[in-house]
C-alpha cells in the first residue's frame, strides 16, 4: 500500500507476479486533466468531493478492507515526516485504520521505508519528483502501461519488493 490522503494505491502479487493494482481517492483532489486520464483505469475508485478528512479516511479504510481481508501479508510504505502537521496527522490516522484492519483480520504486515523498497529495485534518482517519475517510467517498461500518476506504480514496486525484503 502507498497511502495518501488524496489517493491511496495498492498492488496485489501472487507467486511473484503482479495480478492487480489500483487506487482509491477523491475527485476533488485532481485536476480535470488528471481525472480524465485515470478514469480509463477500472481499478481506480474515486469518490465524489469530500472535504472532511475523517470521512475521507473512513471511506478509504472501508474501500481497502476487502483487499486486506483477502491478502496474506500487507506491505505498507512508511509515513514520512511531513512539513505540514495536519497532513502528517491525517496520514497517521489512515495508517492506524489500515493497521486496525490487519489486526482484525489477523494479517501479517510490514512497514517499509521508501528508501528500502526503492533500493531493492535499484532506483537511482535522489529528488522526490525524480523518484516519482522514475517509478512511472519503470512501471511502463515492466507492464507496458502508461500510468499518469505515480501512486499506483509506487504501490506496484512496494509489492514487488516484498518477497525479496521479507526473506532478508
């Protein structure tokens, strides 16, 4: 899982192969252009405009519940310290909700720092924006799909790093 207060992305692997990926988020957080670009992807679930962050978090958690229930192990990208205290608090609540689902469904989970999963794929960029572009470009190379946003490609690489990192 690549958690965000705007669009949280996920990827499912089975026997080392990516079988499904997508995201859940809110229409009001994207430009009209981005909205049009991602609407063609059936695994992106977008809710109508919602400004109350607790309702947003609740909707995301409900949406990810089935995915977590059906998974063996959940890999979650670690929450990075944010310059904005409100954003950090919202991300912390979202992660807390996801961890609660893991506990409720008796699921094993790992929290991975971004540096760890990126290193397992030999990402070379250093700046945040360059890393996001690198994820999009590498995703296209591996899957043939040009995703217009970085969230799903990053979730894809988080999932792919799991087997390697968990065996260390």
